């Protein structure tokens, strides 16, 4: 391949084992993330990833440029063109003979071939392949397009696990990228005999995830999707084995943005259910603390109240329905009535608890019911999830407290499945992936430390990898997320964000050019980081294969 430039090593800008610079023709099209190859000692080759590109001329100052243009005449034509070149800074990502001394002055620089790009970025000989998207290197006649694969063991375990996706809502396609990966996971693992998975998605916005088993009907998008899916080895089909779960409602749409006719048809077909919570169920009652996840409780007063309730003594003895529980709570808030039960807890604390409970209960009385009827308990369905099955739980129309209640219940149910299930071990999926958008509602830096949902999320991100519980979370700003949650995510995906966000601590080690790129990334493009890759990658991914609404 033809050389594009030579190494520059000066007194003030020496080559190091981590970076080097080279000059190249000012008309050559290069961009950040492109891979180049440098001749090195012992016939080896060093690989670098472009981080920064500058243009230099022999002009001593800005004033010289003004003077040479006939003292500011923009229409003047210079008789002698300035000598100029492009000055490219690269990060070292490897050497084909594992020689890591600095590259030397004057060595030739080349554009990498497809095979060399794969070696440089750690994409060659990838085990346990799982599609991550594709990358485009160089521009014009030198364009190289390569599929990118994760090693699945470093995305969903056992070597590494959890994915965090950040980006401005509506611009960076957080949900679209998460769904692309989940679709790829289902495709790959449905063909495996030695490993299995199941997926639980929580729909938190409109009807985003309520048609994932239906095909995208936009012909132009399908035409663009097909070549990418063929390259990555994915099936041109939407999600399979999907079951939808809606909060119980007599008019079907009180707690869902989905269409009434759609819900009815799914219920009749048996691929959808309405879920309820019963007070008489010990597990549902024990989830009461989840309704108070965002309430600061430094003195653990709420914990004490819930312990009193669960002990079923005094006014709570024999209470088996939500309405009776509401009445018992109401009596507990009365003062001067000879009530001695829970007297170590002040009446004001009981009144605060009653007020907060009422807020959620009165809004969702059809979900918090006294009999199961034709409904189902969500926890029962989660603990019986099958291999390769996808559960979509619709919580978009619930209030924030009830959304947290359902999400926390799902996490606890998955833990019970993995730790104390009566099912034969060989019937339980090896990996259960939980996807939740707007993760900042439950794991932000502002959430009280006593939050049971935050504690559950910390447990999943810190211990879940070994248990086969994987979290895929998305939010607008990664800086908002608790450091132990994002710190335990083996894979980070950064979408388009704003200039304030890139000044935060999370982006300290991201090269400045990459930071600036993050402020103008196009839809369908992400910058990802994974332990297997030797450098951050600017990957692209296709439109959703399933039906979605603008």
C-alpha cells in the first residue's frame, strides 16, 4: 500500500510508547478513529488510532497571512502558495510483534488494510461473537467498512457484564442501540446449545417497546437494514417469543399508552397478561418499601413502620386486602385513641407514611387489587421465565413511585429465580438481561442512600455477573449515575451529548477531539468502550428491525 506520510519526532514533541505524530498531505482525507500502520524495527508494524489532526504552514504568525493577502484584500491572489501539511496525532494501540519502544523519526506511515484494522483494534480472532455494529474507516476511494463484534462473555458475562448507554433523548437513539444489541443477543443465543438467555424489558416511554414482535413496515429502512444484517449474520425478523405485561385496568388503557384493541387481541391470543399486586401475598406486601425509594429516611423510620406492618400485630393483625390495610393505616395516624401499637413511632411519621402510600394506591387501585381473577402476579411470571423468552413490562403510564415499585419487584424476582428457585437448574436461563431506560430515576447521585432500589441495583452490578443477572441501563447523562453502578458496567456507550456534560469527571480520559465529536454525533452512531477493544470505537448501527412509532 502507498505511504501517506512519515513520522515526526522533535525535541518538544517526541514519540512515546503511547503516542506519536506524523505529517501527511493536506488533501488526504483522514478523521478521528481511523487506523494507520507505521514501519518499525525488526520488520514489525505499529498500529495507531488517529486522535487529532492539525494543519500547519510556514507562516510565522496570523499577521503574516493578512499581509500576504495584500494587507487584507480577500480577492487577492498570492504568487507563491504557502508550504503546508497536515499534522496527525495518534494513540498507539499495538504492534504485530509486541514491540512497544517508540516509533522512529522518518518511518513511513500507511493506511491500514481491513486485516490490519482488525488486528489493531483487537477484532481479529474474536471469540463468542456478538454483533456490536459496524465501523467506517477513511473516506472517498479508500473507504473501509468492517463489522464489529463483541466477545459476548465481556458484555453479558461471565468475564464482564452490564451495559450503560448515555445520550441526549431523541437524538442519540439510546433505546434503538440497546434494542439492536438485545435483538443480536436473542439471534445468537437461540442457536446455542451450551448457553441460554432471557430478556426482561421495561417500557418507560409511550409505546416505544410495545410492538417489538412486529416487522418494521418502512421499505426504505428495511432496504438499508438488510445489507447490515447480512454482514453481521442477523436474521431479518423482529423479536421472537415476546409476551407483554400491562398493569391491570378494566378499560385496558388507563395505565397504558397502547391501543385498547391491540391489548384485547393480545390478551385473547395469550401473548399478553394484566398484572396485579395482592396484599395477601407475602412477596407483594414485602415490596412496600419500594414505594418509598426516593424518600430520604436517615433515621430508618419507614423501615420501622414496614417491619411493624409485616409483623401483623395490633391493627394489622388479620389484614388481607389493600383497602383494609389503608383503613388500618388511617387508624394508626389517629392520636389519643388508646392506640399503643407502634407507639415508639411518632404519629407524624405514620401520617407521612399514610400520605405517601395513599398517593400511589389511589392512583393505581386497579393494579393493587384484592383478588387475582384473570390477572397474573408479575413475580410469578418472572420466576418462571423460559430460555430465549422476552418479557415486555409496560410501566410508561404509571406514576413515578409505582414505576419504581414494579422495577424493584422485577429485580427481586430475578434474584429469587437465580438464588432460591424450585425449578431444575437446567431449565433456568443462564443469563437474564434486564433493560431499563431512564436509569437516573433509580440510580442517580441524588437518590437517597437508603433507597431499596438503589441497593438492589448496586447488588446487581457488583454481584450480578457471577449470578447471571445482567443490567442494560440508559440515561441522558452518565454523570448523573451513581459511580458504583456505572463503574461496574464493563461496556460504556456514549451517544450525542452537550458541551456541559463532556466537562464532567466521566470524560476526563476521553481525548478532546472525541469529546467534541460527542456533541455532534449523528443518529445511529455511538462511541463505545469495552475491555476487549484496544481503543474506543465509533460504531454505527441500523434502524430498528421491529415496528416503532416516530
